C-alpha cells in the first residue's frame, strides 16, 4: 500500500474519532453548537474513505465507479459548514433566505452527482504520477464537473468570508478557522483542477479535510483548556465565596441572637417597668401622704428633708422606668409626633450615662430649639447609638480626663433643616473604613463586642425620617457625626415618661363630692395606698377581676371603679368588656390604673378613645381629676352623700 493510502486511512480514522468526541461534547450545555461539526467530521471521513480505492491497484471497477459520491459528500460537508456558521449557543441554527436557497442547491447538486453521466461518467480513466509512483483510477468527468467544482469552491469562499467577519468581530477561535479553511480551500482547489485534467498532481482534498478538522480540534482543545482553567478559577472563587458567606451567616446568626437578646431585653424592660411601678405606686403615694402630715413645723427639719429626698428619688425612678419603657417599645408601635430634639437627647444621655460618665463630659450646645417629626423611641435609639459610639471611640488613656469632652450641638442652619452634631475627641476613623461604616455587620470593634449594626440601623431610621447622616473624621483628632433632619414648625407636646391621659380623659383637679369607689388591683399594697389617697371617699378594695365582677353583680352602686389593667385570670380588659355587655352605664365609670401595657392586646385596648386611664405611680391630683371627670359625665354631677357609712377602706379580697 502506498504511503498516501496509509495517510488517507489514518486521516479517516482521526476524523471518525473526532466526530465521536465532538458528539459527546455537543451533548453538554455550552457545547451544543458543535452538533454541526459532527456532520463535518463524518462527511470528511466518508470523502477520504471513498477516495481511497482510486490509489489502490486492483480495486474492482464497480467499486471505483462510486467515487462519484465524493461530490455528494462534499455537498454534505459544505452544508454542515453553513449550519456551523449559523448555529447559536443552544445548537439551533438560524438560516437566512439565502442560506436556505444555498442548502437547497447543494442538496440538488449532491443528488445529481450520484447519477452516472451527470458529474462523472461510468468510464474509468487512469492518471499516472511518475514522480510519486502513483496511478489513480477513477471515473472520467462529465460536462457538469467543471461547474460543480467551481460551485463548491464558491460556497467554500462564502463560508471563509463568514469566518473573516467573525474574526473582525472578535469572536474567539475565528482566526484559527480562517487558517484551517485557507488550507482546506487550496487542497480542494487542487483536487478539482486535477480531476478536470488541468494538470497532474496528487489528490490533496483528503489532507485538506484533515487539516480543517485538526484546526477545529485544536480550537476545541483550547476551549476545553480554557473552560478547565475557568472552572478551576470558579472553584477557587466559590470556595472563597462559601467561606465569606459562611462568615456572613455566622455574623448574621450572631446579630440575630443579639437582636433577639435586645428584643428580649425590650420585653424584659416593659415587664420590669410594670412590676416596678406597682410597688413604686405604694412608695410614692405613701411618701406624699407622709409629706402632707409633716407639712408643719412639729417635725424635725432633717426628717422632712429626708422624706422630700425619698420622694424625689421615687420620682426619679418613675422617670427612668418610663424612659426605659419608651425605648423598649417595638417598632410596630411607632408613633410619629412633633418632638423637641433636646428632650430626646436628654433622655438618650441619661440612658447612656453609665457608659459616658467614666469616659467623657457631655457638653450640649443648642443655638436654636429644634423640633422634628419622629418617633421618640426610634430617634432616641439613633442618639443613644451615636453617643455610645462616641464614648467607645475615646482611648482608655484619655478616658475620664477633664478635657475629654463629647460635644453635642443642636442647630437650625436654614429653615426646614435641623442638624444635630455629636463630636468626640477619640482616635478617628481610618479613610479606608469610612465608605463602609453604614454597611450591616461592618465593624472595626469586633474584638470589643461590636456587631456592626448600630450605625446601619441608625442610618436606616434617619433616612426613613427623610434625613441623612454625614460623618467627618480625622485620624487622631476625633469624629463628628451630623444627623440632618427635616425641621417642623409644630409645637411638641410635653414629654412624660408614660404619656399622661389626655385632657379629654382627665378633668382638671377639683374637689370631688364624696364618692363610693371600688378599687380593683392584684397588688394589696397598691390597693391600700389608693384607698388611703381616697380617704375622703368611701372605698372598697378587691384583689382580682373575678371578685370585682362578683361584687358588682350584687352591688352596682359605685360611682367610680379604679381598676388595674394587667391582672391574672380576669384582667381589667375582661372586666370592662363584661361590664360593657351587662351594664354599659357602669362600664363608663371605669378608670384604669396601669403600670404599663405589656401585651399587644393591652396596647390596642388603651388606644381606644372612650377609655380613661392613669399611669402608675399615680399622682394624687391626677387621681382626684379622674374622679371628677367621671362625676362630671354622670346625669347628676353630685351623687347623694351616704352619711350612714363611714369613710374608709373595706377590703374584700
């Protein structure tokens, strides 16, 4: 066997193997465009194998006549190339009208080539190449052979032009296709010329087919290598992303735990406030009574002063508990109202005093009173976070010195815009950290327990209020945080730790007629102290809602019912609702005395406009005003006096 025959067999085997590999690749996502290349490789292998007998001595004549099928294989090959150039990433080819016409013409030409006498005749001819010791035996060409050869070369040039256009567009691999197709075109042009007896030379189309397939194979190998490299990079990137996300999830879990702790602390603060207010009511009222008894000069001055100091202390406890409960209020209970910024700041300074007092002095400068529309708890949370951050920014070696100051400025630089500046003299913030300080979980104090949520939450609250936060910092010179908020011209209401009953609920203090009052409270001390505060009236005390209902079932002649809101079993809410059904007129005489609404139901209940209620600890004047309000709404403002019954407290617990 001549070496060219061996080379042709080798080329055909290579093309078949490539066809199988490409078929396997084309089944994967991202490689489906190669489906057309399977037909390219198979048609190239068929052309090479069909051309092989022409150079083998002694090949049967009937077998050699089928060499005319090479034109058919060439048409299939070029049709596959047209599909390859039009195929998208999903493997589906989109053909133009010209493409469809061209494919139809190739199909007609391929079928005509199979008919003897159209492109090639049944007559065999010999062509000897003495220089290469090769004799070719193949069918003689017919009149259409020249036309068919030129037509196939023209289609090849069209495909070549498409690769050139793709290369100019920067498509990957187009340059390699141009090189391979140029070799392919020259080899096929040589074979067409030899077939048409234009000159004697070896048939090179087999090598051209192989060259084109190998060039495409090299491009496929390059792409596989690039994909493998990209996959390795992606794997590394994913590992880093997984590590980063794992770290973020860990931080988020810690932040969630912190948030749950804060929520629990908020609930605890509300509950503790309720529990403190009950005994505080007794302490405060008893101290007021003692102070009244000691108003004269019969008692030592230092004893009167001690009672006064104790009363001031109870007032201070009442305010602290009220402020704590305001800041523990959940976000769903937001109440937007005009607020005097200096009052909110004052509360925030009190709540953060345990962190501030040992690190720096607080200096507040207010050039113009500033009123903003906000929720007291949320705005206070912003100032509390910023004050704590300012205190923590001060290094330990400077903490507590007389010249270590946190300066707070309140200003109205222009109408409609207020600014609150909090300036510390700490270490400052590094420039590379400034762009990230409002990002969640970003903190430079992770070693000291920072969660990276304070500034993030504060920024969100301020933006929700229509303002913004600006931060200026120099390393070693401190940081200034400016909270810019829309100013309003409305007059803020006076702040009380627990909102006092509106004027429509409690009338101004006056001397009420002698009334019959039922006191319902599960704290015996509170019941007794309320009875003493109402010693000018006839009072009865019961210790729970069920006893109150039982008492009212047999005796409804009470002018006022003072009822605690939160009680076990039958609460004040339950008592009111049952009275509203059984005796609506009696339900209108209920005045609630509460240490705080610690449930959603209680908060919603107290928001009802028809109710009267007083916060614990109860002020004596407010209590007298509540009684007068109830009496004033009765048909007879002055109920009859019952002289047969002596004033006092009759406990029915």
